[in-house]
């Protein structure tokens, strides 16, 4: 028979091991989601690609991003109409839809909006993938919508003056104007066969997204006030499509709790045996 | 439970010291929980070694623990004993869940705010004489080219600033141009955001590459106007 304190010694060693593992694992405290990223909520039954007012959008959390006049490159503009965009996104595992909403006092044929993504692993400057002097950057993928065209253009750029529509057009867009607000839905398959040109959206992974808006109003002389590089832009933010629900955390927790329960049981049994002997 | 009193007081006291006293000592900082745990583990090991040095102290130390765990003659503590047996597995399960759950937070980013300039931009001195006329002219260029973002008051709060991350530099802040040399500003203005090295996250800065639009002489004058307008002086090595 082993003396009781020897048993306790053994038990303590195991216990300290378990406790250490717990403490190193640490406690993860849930944190509030600020507007630093767009979260595409996973839904079933097809995303509302043609309907900015669909009820399904209420299940997608809105994220608000501030806009600035584009100043990085000429021609610049000092003031823009749109100060913020509100963005929501949905996906069903196959298609993704991004709803961009913003205030614009007038509906004009030249009103336009665009999403911009980094393509692949290389970083790209937020201003059209402008070449960086000390870092080799990648291209950007731009999804462009214009009111009078009533469709999206799928484009690429790697620096100002290089913007070009792709040969294969994968993006759709639909804009609806009401009560001084534009709601524009961009949609595409999560992945395409052209990873060199198109952003590929893998559920669970963060990718970079930026926004641009043109108010198509005209000045007294009949010229467009916002056009080309004279537009409202945002900085880079994050975008993530929700991964399918993962319940493995509950399984691991149940296993750990069962092990702890078993450990207690063995400990008490051994101690009682040691005492009675 | 007499033999257990002192160790318990010692552990609680140690925790309180590490958690609440140590961070308030000048020059110190709050300890990460993993470090606190390590110190408490060392304290506990010390107690166990000390208490088991002799046979009597060993029995006096382990006896009460053993009695509590086996539930022998502990009277009113029986409820506490069952509570511990229920709470311990739940705690282990909760901690395991917390450490395996997938984070909802985007990747963390670190950005060096003032990365080192290329060699050719160190130690240059401003070739433009510091006359009231030149400073005046520099302020005029600043108002035209820089103030939309960096602000008419040199505070980084221009009307075009709101959407940009990183925010345009606030020149009135003593941690910006006041701790930099004129040659550093010359580099930043000439090459802009895209001229930053990788640690400066050049893909996010909206700062224009002014060398394609403004002559060097104007840039030197803008630098003078910025220091004067923000009531700062360039850093020097004298």
C-alpha cells in the first residue's frame, strides 16, 4: 500500500498539469464588434441579389465606414457628398451579396458606387493598387456600379490609369433609390476560376475591402462635379464571410469536464482506500 | 484546519500583492495573468516543500486536505465539498471552451509610425533661407496642398481627414514633427504614403507622392511653414 501523502503527491502533479493547461489556454472574453469589418452572415435559401429591401438583410449586422474625398492622386476634389456608407453582407456558401447604403439628396444618371478588394496574398495600396516604392504590391479587384448602366462591371487596376474591365464579367449589381438613400446590392459567386484577377472569398477568412462613391450631380455649367478620381473613398477595412457553424468547442469542453470529473472520482477513491488500509 | 490557515493566507496575500500592489509601484505595469499564475505556482511549490520537510508538519498539512476531500468528519463543510466537486469540472469545461473558440476579431496590425528613412534623406538641411517671406510662402503652399487633410490649424483635422486610417498627422502634437528632423519631413512629403517601407503599412496611407507635383524648393518652404504654424521646432543633433 502506498502512503496517503504519496498518492496525494501523484494526484497533485497531475492536477497542477491540468491547471497549468487551463491557465495557459486562458479565458477568451467575447468582444463587441466595432465597424472595422463587414461580416457576411451565412443564410440558407439563396441570397437576395436583386432586392436591397429583402427581409433577409435584417439578419446581417450593419457596419458604418467614414468616407473622404480622394486626395492621393490628381485630379483631386476637396469635398464630397457622401460622408458615410453603411454596409451589410450575406452569403449562402455559394454566392455572396454586399449591400451598400448611403445618403444622396438627388438621384442622377451618373450616380455610382464601387467595392474594392485586394487580390491574392500581396498587399495593394487602397488607391487603385497604386505602386509602392519599397513593397511589391498586388492588383485590386473593383466591382463598379453606375445608375444609368444598371449593371456591374468587374475590373482590375494596379495603379492609377490602369483600370480595365475584365474579359469575364462575374459580378452583378442592382441599385434602388428612395427617400434620399441609395441601396446598391453587389453579388458574385464566393469563388471564381480566375484567382489572378478576382478576389476569392473563403468563409472564415478575413480579406481587405474598400469603398468608393460618386455623386453624379452636375454644376451650373452642366459638368459632373464628381467623376473619375474625384470621388468619395474609404480606407481599407476587413470583410469576412461567416464560416459554417462549428460545434467542436462544445465537444472539447464536454470531454475536458468529463476528464476532470473522472480525475476527482479516482482521487477520492484512492484517498479513501489509503485511509481504510 | 490550523495547519492550512497560514498557507491559504500566504497564497491570497501573494495574489493580492501581484494583482493590486505591484502594478501601482512607480515604473511597474499590470502583470499578465499567466505570469501571476506562474508566481502563485512557485509560491505553492515553496509551501508544499516547506510543509513536508518533517513528518509531523507533513501530516498536519495533508491531513485536513485529505479529510476535506474524503468528507470524513467535516460536518458543515460537506455542502462546500460537493460544491467544489461540481464546480471544478464545470470550470475546466468552460476554460476549454474559451480557449478553443474561434475569434471574431480581425487580424491585429502593427504599424511603425516613423520608420527609418532611406540613407539619402538623412541629415539634409533646409537649403531655403529662413526669412519671413519664405515662411509666409510656405504657409500659403500648406494652405493649398496640405490643409485639406492636415487642417488649417495644423492639428490633423482638415475637412478631408475623416475617412483616412491612419489619420493625417497632427503637427501641433509634440510627438510628430517636433521629434523629427527637417530632412525626414522632406522624405515623407516627397514620397508620400506609397514611399513608406513595409513596416509603415504603405498600402493604407493616403499621403500623396508630392514629388510628382511640387518642386523641391516648395516642399522645403512648406516644411518651414508647418513648423512655424504649429509652433514647433525641428529636432537637431546640437
